[in-house]
C-alpha cells in the first residue's frame, strides 16, 4: 500500500539514512522503524559515488524516514 504523503499532515521528525555499506544501511533503517519511523520507500536511492577515504567508486544507499504525530 502506497501512502500519499501530501495528505498525511504534520510530521514530527524526519531522518535521512545514508551509508555505503548495505548491511549497516539496512540495520539503521530497521532500528529506526522499530522506534516508530516509517520509511518513505519512494525516496530510496542507490547512487554511485566515490568513497573519499579510498577513491573507489561504490554505491551509496539512502532513504528518508518519518515519524508522524499521533492523530487527535
């Protein structure tokens, strides 16, 4: 089920998770989801970037997660 984010209302908190290591990335996303955040799957991206430490081109994973205010 795809959520229409324009109709959701106020958001209390937005997190952006970015990491080159897919295991660490997915672990961080799961940790935030267990704390009540919802992944905005349409923002999930994998982009080729250069690791500044090694100069190697690797894949950067990123996604937005939101924690919504409870509805009154």
